[in-house]
């Protein structure tokens, strides 16, 4: 028997963009090609932006 979801699942489309950083599992952070943390690069920070969850502020008045 084949699960219903597999009838409609498709592989994710490959992105044509590349990131100027990579993940370093030993340091557990994103690093630039020269080894510096990706947060040191103003250009990377401006290009990637930030996100923030508002779930806490919606449910708790003291957040």
C-alpha cells in the first residue's frame, strides 16, 4: 500500500543561488570562506535579513 502523500510529493526545486557562507558543525555556526563567522560580514547580514517569531508576544503579555 502506498501512502497518500507520496502520490503528490515532488522533489524540492534546486535553487540557483549560492550562499556566501557554509555551516561549520564543529563550531555550530555559519562561517565565511576565510573562517570568520558569517555575522562578521555586513553584506551577508544585509542580504540574508533576519526573522523573528511573534508567537510569544501573541500569547504572553510579559514577553
